[in-house]
C-alpha cells in the first residue's frame, strides 16, 4: 500500500480510498499500484465481504496525472532488447505493455470475487473511468458527473467497459463526443445503480455494501463470475486489447503531439479549457 491510497477494514467492509486530494486524486503509478494492492488485501481478508472504492476530497478522481505523473515514474513488467530510438520514435509494443500493466491492475476489481462498489462524487473523468467502470456497481452523488473527454484528443478507453455497460447508441453518443454525463442521465441510461445527495452518498454506499455479509461468499463469487463471463464471451477481452493499443496510437498522432506540447506554452488548465469549451461541459462544471 502507498500513502496515496488508504486501505481500511470496517466490520465486513474494505474501504479503498484514493488519497491525493491536493491533486484531485489524479492517477500516478503509486496510486494505481495502491488500488491493486488494496483489492488484493480485501480479496485475501477473511472478514471482508464487500469493497468500497472512493476518493478523498472534493472529487473521486480527475483521471491520469498528465502534468506530474511522469515525474513519479510509471512501472511496466516488460523489457526487451532494442536499438536506441530516433527522436520521436514510438514503440507500440512497449507502449501497449506499459498501458496494459495499468489495465491489468484496474481489472483486479473485475476479478475480485467480492462485490466492489464504486462511489463517484464530484467527477470521474478520463482515465478515472477506466478504473471505476471495472466496479460491480456504481453509486453517484446527484451533483457529480462522469465522462471520457480524451475522446476529443489524446486517448481511447483502455479497459473499454463503456460499450458493455451502455450499449451501442449511448456508447457512441458519449465516446464520439466525449460529453460529460450528469448523475441523473447516468442513472437513466443504466450506467449507475443509484444516485443520492452528496452528503448522504458514503452512508448509502456503505449501507448497501454491508448487506452482502448476509449472503454466502461463495454464492457472491459464483454469481459475479457468471455475469462477468457473459461479457467476456461477447469479445470483451479483444475489445480491451484494441482499446489499449488504440490509446497509444491516439497519443502519438501529430495532433496529439501538438496538443501535449501546448501545455508548456499555454499551461495545462488553459489547454484543457480550450479542448472542452466548444462542448460546454467539463470546464463549466469544475468551476
């Protein structure tokens, strides 16, 4: 476990908390590793029957740390002999292995034999959705929103669970545009299970998760596995592999290079504002 992710057990619950509120819980190597470690700990605990995933501070998480994340270093279990790359060269295999390492750690939530409830307050955007959509159920604050703005430039979803949770029409509606989804809409289209006032959200999530202690653990594990395999039989793994490959491609187009380079000239916040301004969603909601 890392200091950026807090783990605690409370009666039948394990609570995994993203704990970088000063940076809006943006994801770094330490945080991704910490979430994976937390899920492993909850899986191994005899007393834990369900897991809650939440964020400290005013938001769940603002996605990957595109500014400070590189300074903290990203891990990858892959290496192989290679020549010294020329300037601007992109190795798609190394990129895939690097991003897939994150995907596999996010997917520990999917594989966990115990129910995992995602608690979304403030917002969950970009790479945060690759994490939180792996949860078994989502509860959302009534003033929160979720979305994948990198659809506009610099990314595709890597765990790529959107299509399986939303269906064709809504997946295209929100992934082609990157539009933000407010809580009421997320509930209407079946993306989240329940919506509650922000000041009641944590209590409602915990009350719901505590009910699982009254169901045999093997019953929960088998039902979760049964549901999950239905989606895996629909090509989920192939879609996820392509999503991870395509994410690398979108980060290495000429448009992506110019977009990322503009951080130094204009500042990160201004670049994000310009990206989102024509759509009138994320920038306004963060104010």
